[in-house]
C-alpha cells in the first residue's frame, strides 16, 4: 500500500470510511431493535464496501509488483506475485 498513487489511496480510504459509517448504522439498528431487513441490507452494504476496498488494495499492489518486482519485494515486505494472488483469492 506504500506505493499506491494518491488518488487510489484516497478512493480506498473513502470506501473504508463509508463502510465504517454503514457498520455504525448496523450496530445502531441492532441495539435499537431495527428490522431484520434494515440490518441485513446494511450488513450487505458494509460487506460490499470492504470487499471493494480490499480488491483495490490488492489491485494496486499487483500493478506495482508487476511493473517493478524487485522494488515491490523491498518496499512491500517481500510480497511476491504468488502471495498477492493468495491475498486476492482470500477476498472471495
């Protein structure tokens, strides 16, 4: 994540903040007796936002690893393309 361009990083942070807000809504709905539909809908939104943020992180790292594998190995704690593939698959 260290090598992500500022725009990509901004989009990822925005998604994560949106997910945090949606999670707060889920917690409030559960604490205050919200409907099952409301809770599940918000949980789905949180899950989607987190998945998209995760895919963006892995995608950004993949681009960096493919264009400069030696630098990626140094700056991303030795993360290899194979490890990135495992990370990507862990999101599904």
